[in-house]
C-alpha cells in the first residue's frame, strides 16, 4: 500500500504542477496581450523579431517546401496513373499543400528553428539576470522582450507557410511537367478550377496563424519560466520543440474537423 500511495502522490503532484503551469501560461498570455501596445510603440523591436523568426527561417522553409513538392509530384503521379489519369496532378499537389502539409510542416519547422532559438534567447537572458535588471530599471521585460518576440512569430508564421506551399507547388510542377511530362495547361487549369479561395487558401491561412500563435506562446513562455541554469535552458528548449509539435498536430485535427468536414 505504501508503494501505491507513493505512486499516487507523485502522479497527483505532476497533475497539480501541470494545472498550475497551464494557469500561469494563460495569465502570461493575457500579460503579453496587455503590454503589446507598448511593444508596438517600439516598432523596430517587432520588425527585428520578424527578421529573426521569419527571414532567418526562410531558407529551410523554401528548401523543405521544394522537396515536399517533388515528393508529392512523384507520389501523386503514381497514384493517379493507377486510376488512368494524371491531369489532376496539379490539383492533388495544391490541395495537399494548401490544406494540410503547408501549415503543418511549416509550423513544425518554425518551432524547431525559430521557437527553440527564442526559448534559448529568453532563457539565457533569465540565467544572466538581464530580465531582473530590467525590472530594477523600471523597464517591463514583457513589453520589452517577450511581446516583440511573440508577435514576430505570429506575423512570420502565415507568411512562411504561404511560401512553403508556393515552393511546394513549384516542386510539383517541376517534377510533373518538366521531368515526367504532364501537360502544362492541364496542370495549372485543373488546379485553378479545383482550389477554392475560402475553403482552401483562407482556411490554410487560419491554420498557419493559429499554429504560429501557439508556437510563439510556447516558445516565449518556456524561456520565461525556465530554471536559470544551463540544464534548465536545455530542458526548456526540448519542451518547446516537443510541446509545439504535439500542439500543432492536435490543433490541426481540431481545425480540420471544423473546416473541412462534409465538404
């Protein structure tokens, strides 16, 4: 019985700690939103974070999108050939990217590159007591450090997802039309006829915006809440990447069930 009581005690402590962290994260989000106006008054800070989160992530986004498009082109052509038609290759590639792969894969790459870097940066500032020094100088660290990084990620993520999808469609065209020999007119015309602006492009943009908000919040929260040690920063970076991946996949299911059910 004592062993069972010990297990239950540890399990209860983990549950209480998780609930406490969730509540603190919600309060933290409200604080970020509250002081966002002050951060936008220092617009160069937000622009610098957009460059850090968006522009510096552009290379991996474009290269990954290209290879995803190449793979979709090859697999899509093989699948369509089984049904005796390859003219819908452009439609298949575009819908796969705009609805699903573009926002999800771009979000995972964004969390791995930009999210982990933001967590490490804020965690290092906490470890070296820079955040405490700002408090002593009457500078709000949330308005000065946290909010610009949060909004930099929120703004960057939809743009990166759109570029990922565009590069993926180019990859699908490259492998389908240039390499395999699918008719160029059929590739683009059927894509234009099948892709719906509201259901495909707008919903994909909404997905990427939600993913960017979630990843940015996780990244800044884990950095702000980490233990002020090297090991604590390392654990915070790991939690950022793992939590972001799980949250993106869970939100993707929820959003897809609302957006595309019955279409």
